């Protein structure tokens, strides 16, 4: 389905509503302030000023309003590393995939794949989805429930015990992430049944050849229409949505582990992490600390040194 998105001033939105007054239809989706359906296009206006035009006459109808106060919503593409990307990727139906937790001593690695259809893009953006690096944890938690009710997704949480087991076998973080991404994407494709995304976009953590080498022993490997790009959260809302859902899953697991530890576990891998780990090591022992952490991180040795000093 053809679609076009523009941003209008309040004055132009009032004019648009008046113009399509005889074609009004009811839309109960979040953020929608006006909707209409003509013979050749559907028009949906959002609180933010964004207006989505869909259907055979979408571009023609949008062009009527895009001049003057209207500002095109199309963004310039960022310079990124990875595959050559198709034109207007941000307007297509895409499965985006991203992960979080890989740099944190405490807590799991979480990966999410998320499918956003072309006609859902304005709504997903309206829900507040953008690059998760620009959002706070509380904000992501506040929008995640509505987001998950709209999109098709799969989120995987790799518990620390399992992470430490496979890492000890020689699996790199790259291999671990590749396996999780491939599995999450397969889950989403299975949920879609007969619906087919235009592309699959993975936030790049390895070159294409390296990524598929990690997967060489897998029975089912997703290869068709797969793109890799750095900073992919800014290239399509599907990756941004996946990043948010993955982050919230990580936060939920951190809350659970904090409950077990009897204290709030800090994120990252800095000095505060070392001090907290040393305290847990002294009070609950090494096996318990292992169960909360990625044990191969340098923080484990630093915590042991700090704990030894405190004992002495």
C-alpha cells in the first residue's frame, strides 16, 4: 500500500479537517486526532502534527498539503556502516532487530526482533518510539506496554547461568548475539505467517560474513532481504522499537536479580559495579555472584581484589 507522511502546522491541520469533513471516519488508535477516507486515499492526523496518507492516491493527496507550512517528514539518511540501503527504507515494512545488556557485568543479554508494517510507522512514532539512546529507562518502560500491543515482536532473555556456560565453551559475544538475533527474527517471521516484510534490518555488530559464519551450524538461518547497518535505530522505527522492548526486558530481569541480591544492582561495568560485586561476594559467595553476572568480565577479578582487601 502506498503511503506518504507529512508534518503540518496547527493552521494547516484545521484546514485539512475542514477539507475532509464529509469523509470523516472513526479511528480509536492512540494519538489520532482526525481520520478520513476518500475514494483514493485514507488520511490519519496525529497529535504531533504528522499526517499519514495511504492508498493509491496517497502521494497526490499529500502533495496538496506538503507545500507552505507543511514540512516533509522524510529525514536525511545518516552515514552508516553496513549494506547499501534501499531508498526510502524508513517508509517500508521492516523487521528490526537489536540487543542490549552486552556491556553490563550484572544482568542478561536481551535481543528483540520487531515487525512494523508501513502503515504502522506513524502510529509507532506517535507512541514515542525513537532511538533508545535518547530515551530514559522510565520513559521506555512507560511506552513499552502500548508498543507491544501494536507490533509483532519476539524478545529473548539469555540468563546469566546460560551465558556463562556457553561463554566458557568458547562462544564469543558476537556468536551469542548472532544466534539470538537469528532466533528472534525466525520467531517473528513464524508469527507473521503469510505476511512478508520488505526487509530485515539488524543493528550491525559484525560484518555480514562474520555474522553468518557464527550461524553456520544452525539448521534454520534467515538470509533473505537481510540488511546490516550501524546506528540502525535512526534508520527505521522497527529497530528503535526492538531496542526499547529489549531494554525493558533487560530492566525487568535486573529488577528480579536485584530482588535476589537484596540490593539494587548497578548497570554498566564501572567502579560502582566492582564495589557492589565485592559486597555480594563477601556476603553471598562466588557461586551466587556468578549467577548474576557475565563472569568473564574484568569486574569479577576486580571484585575479588576488593573483597580480599576488605577481609584483610
